[in-house]
């Protein structure tokens, strides 16, 4: 397999606001981030913090913002085959089979027909769906459909892959399995990936760095380095400590309010099972 | 309400609960035969009503129980039918009607696809033309026939114009709806793949809108068939199945009328079956609907 | 892009705001006016064409004349009487057809036995369109009120039966099981689970039935009637009084339009709060 060129991503002072009934709504307020080539970034936040909006801006689906977004030094003006995107709802075309859906992504790629067919076969194997090439989306389970969507996002060998809560609609078991898949693919392909999620566990498990965002206005709160070796162990003490740290940042509903000094609550909450950890927003 | 079970067991088995198990196995038929019997029994029940009705009709006609020149026996209807078929009159009438319907259907469909596409793609067009079109659609179509007959005469031209109109309305409405309702999410996917406008239309919008468009075509087929009949009643010059019926009615020939009705029913059924076959061929594998 | 964009975003007040509001108002005004442009244009063309003699009055009378005829019809009471006759026919036929349709559909839906015996024949009879029965009924009952009632009733009966049947059949098994779990008798289940679940489908069927009934009315009045709106159309046509024809067409369209809207809102209200799983 040819090595993929991954690129650096520069987000500088990006601001997006909506004008509604005379008041301005700041969806994103002075967001800046530098992503190294081949890095895996998890963007973590509750609903309404603008993380999906940020992803759409990077993808080029939305161009109404101020600030700069640069991929490999070039400003993002529109969508590009160099920036693949995987949505939360798989958005596979129901009238095409799995392979045809992946092929559809290659329609404008500068490849010969044979090269396209090979790329499709390669990526079907990559996501572990050999044998399901001719299945229609309504014949696939949610997890399988999402795998096709990931293959579709990768088939153009983009420099950056953007994933917008890709596993949010799946059950916990499938989610865990696909997280492992994604990690495996990333380690194999080493392209820059940006994953948006509201699952703390997922963010730490997959990312080199975790970017936490806060809402109203949408801004980056903190960027945490996850310096743990892969494959990561969710039971590892460092993993748990990191998770507690990040979760404490967001506060937890139902816990005692901050004391008068403005300090975060000290009481450590009981640990629910790993697979069920969620920001309960 | 008591509901009879689907399969009536033979009496012997019903009493077995009180008398113990049957003395030998020969009382109950082997399972596979039982199932086949059950199937034919179920299917044949639908025939009971028509057979009984036909029998009653024949008896009443044979015994002249009703004193009326209108009472014809089923045999007479069949004889008339045979006569019509053999003399070629049926074929002429049917082919004339179907030819007119085909032309009206084609013209109306083509026009409907064009107009529907325009309305589907352009929000401005939809806002400007849509409400008027909707209003026009709700006026009973047949009310326009007298006016059409003034403008286009009483012959084939007027009929085809009317048929085209009958086909145009559903095709336009469903094409517009189909195109308009393509989910945003698909269009974003196409944008992510850098599809040109042409590629977007051909490879995303059209396949997504196809079920709705097909419904429009299906309705157009049905409506233009109904319109054919109506037009032939009201614009009496020319030949066709509707003319056959109306003539039969004017000549007090019930046998002709009944035969014509059977032909009309069969033709309608054939058109329906054709459309159903086409639908299955097009949409066999994917769920009917864009998402 | 960045500097100017930031400066633009920073100034949230001032001229740009007023201009934006004005533009929004214009856009909203245009939105409301847009649907009227086409009819106004057509009306204008029609009027001018008649005045200039491009359109012969026998082909298409000027709109003013149509309006005058309409007013005269209304004043003389003819409009009222003809409309009343038509509406009464539709109501009677529609009523009979709908009631019979409910009964038949319910029977077919609730009793598999009845369905097995009757449905195939019903499906075969349905293949014959309402118009196809017209000559047969003409012979049987002649030209008169029964013809209209029977035809319109038949037009209404078919969709109501089919949708009632479908409504009863599609009662979700899940809810039925819940009711059984609470020990509902068969009758209770029908009344409290199956029937309410079937209401949206029934509403659609009734809506369709009215459209078909109205269509049937127009046709039968065009072909074989000496009173009613359809008769006005045919009569006007024969006397070459196209203004009369158009006036009658306008009234027919108006009534159809109004009733359709009423039934639309009724159907919408009946569907309100229902999950889309109940939609056919």
C-alpha cells in the first residue's frame, strides 16, 4: 500500500456567528488549533459547543466564517477530496450497494477504472467487510453501514479524515469494536484524523490529544496530551486518572455545587462500568 | 363475533378428545396432503361468491323471472363478446382507445417531467407557479372537457389534449415533490465528493427522487385510462371502448354494455399489473423511499 | 479574508444593520407576492387579448363578462339552486358510500373468513372504474337521481373500504398485545386499540373518497343531467355561451378547493401527535 501523504492542519482565530433577531449568537469564538501531520485529535464536548460546526468548516461544507483554516498551508475554501468526512448517520445511498457507494466517492478521482475497482476492493477489506460488497444499505447492520461509510471516507486517500460522532448511533458493543477498527486503520494508514465525540472514553482511547470545548460561546477550553502507549488499556490507572480529570472539568450533574472558593468538587463519583461512561448532558 | 378457523378438521378428529385417540392412523390424512388441501381450500373460497352470483344470474335469466328486455343471460354476453372479437370491432375500439391513451400518456409524462423538474429544482419557480398549479389541480378535470371541445373540436385532438392534461398533473406533482424532498444529507455527501452540478443531478438527485417520480407515472397511467373513458363519453365522435359502452347503452343492448364493462375491467387490471411489474423491476432491492 | 471578516463581524450595528433589515423585509414581501404574479399575468393577458380582439369571444369570453354572468347567476338564484342540487347529490352519495364503505371495510378487516370469501370478488369489481359503470347504470335506472346517488356512492365506497380494511389490518400488533395483557375482550380491543390506531388511515381514505365523489358528480352531471353545475357547463357549451361555462367551472373549482382544504385540516388534526409509523 502506498504511503499516504498526511498534512498539517492550522486553525487560526476562527469565529462564526449567527445573527438572529438582532442578537448575535457565537457558535465559535476565537478557536485556534494546530494539528501535526498524522496526528489523531479527539474533539470532546457536550451538545451545542460547536464541535460539529468546526468540523464542517474544516471540511469546507460551510464557508461562512472569519479566521483562517489551512490544510498544508492552503486555505480551505470548499470541499475537497483531500478532506474526507464520515457523518454520524452513515448517509450511504440506498440505491447503491456497499461497493458502489465507495465507488461513488471516486467519481471525480483521477484514477483509471481498474484503479478505482482495486481501491474499492482494498478498502472493503480494510474495514473488514469482505463478502458484503454487493449488499445494499438496508441489508447491513448499523455498524456495518458505518464501516462502509469509513471506507468511503478513506478511499480517496485524503490527507485529513474528519469524523463527526461516527459511532454515536451504534450500540455499546459495536461501538467498542469499531473504535478498535478505527485505531487499527489509523495506525496502518497514519493519516491525520479529527474525531468529534461526546464520549470521554472514546476521546482518550483514540486520540493523541484531546481538545475539550465549551459551549456558549463555542471555544476551546483545554488541550490535553494523551501520552499513553497504544493499544490503550481502559483499565490502566493513567487512563482512568486522565478521564477523571477531563470529566471533572465538565462538572457532573447532581454533584454538590462548587464551594465558595470556586474549587471543583472533591468527592470522587462512583465509577460506572467503562463502556457506559458518558457525559450526561 | 365467532371466527371460524382456517382449517376445518374432519368430524372424526373433533370428537377424539372425548373418545380417546382414533383407533387407527387412516382417519387423518398425512401432513403434507393436509397442507395442500388447506391451501386449495383457502384459495377456492374466493370463487364461491362469483360462482354463486353467476349461477343465480343464469337461473333468473333462463326462467325469465324478471320481465325486462334488459335481462340478458351470461351466455348472451359471451356470445356478443365472441361476435365482437371475431368481427374485429373489439380490436378496433380497444386499439383506438389505447393508442389515444398512449399518446396522451407520453405527452403528459414528458411535459410533466419537464415542468416537475423545473418546479423541483427552482425554489422561485415553485413559489411562483406552485400555488396556481395546486389550485388548478383541484378543479375536477372533467369540467374542462366542454371548453376543450370548443377549442379543439370533438375529435381525437381534443381527446389527446385532455388525456395529456390528465397525465401531466400527477407527474408534475410527484416529480416536483421527489426532487424537492431529496435529503440535504445526500447533497452534502455529493459536495464532499466534489460532484459537479450534472453529477449531482444524475447520480444523486435522480436516483433519490425516482420512487416518487415512478408513483407519478403510475398515477398518470391510471388517470389517463379513466380520462380516456370519460373523454369518449363526452366527445362522442370517433371510436373507442367508451363509445362502445355508450352506444350499447343508447341502443338498450345490455349484453354489449356488460361485455364492454368486462373489457374495461380487464384492461384496467392489465395496466395495473404492468405498472406493478415495472415497479418490482426497478425497486426490487432497495427500500421504497429515499432514506 | 480574515481581517475584513473580523472587522465586519465586529461592527454589529450601524448602517449594515438597517440595510439588512430592509433587505429582509423586501424578501419577505416578495415571498408573499410571488404566487399571485402568474395568475395576475394570465388574467391581464386574457383581458387585453379579449379587448384587442386577439381572442374571439366565442372561443374565450373576456373575464369581465364571466364575472358579470357569475353575478347574474347568483342574483337570479340560479347559481344557488344548481349548486345546491349538486352539493346535495354529492353529500347523499358520499354519505351512503362512506357508511357502506366503513361497514364493508370493517367487516373485511375484522373477519378473515369474510375477507377470504368476499375480497377477491371486491378486488375484481374494483378494477372497473366508476366511469365504466355509467352506461350500465344508465340502462338499469335511467336518467334520474338514483343514477347520480349510486354512481357517487360507488365512487366513495371503494377508497373508504380499502382504507378501512387497511386501517384495521395494520393495527400494530404491539399495542394489541398490551391490550391482551390487560385482559381486554375482543370487542374492547377493537374499540379501544384497533379503531383509534386506524383513524389516520381512515381519514386519508375519506379524503380520497370525497375527491373521487366530486369527480364522479361532475362527470355524471356532464353526461346525463338536467340540473346541477355539470348541467350548466354542458348547457352553456351547447348554447355556445362560454361565459356560462367558465362561470360554472369557477364555481366547481371553488367548491372542490374549499372542501379539500377543510378535509386537509381535518386530516391533519386527526394525524396530529401520531408517530409516523401509523402512516400508510
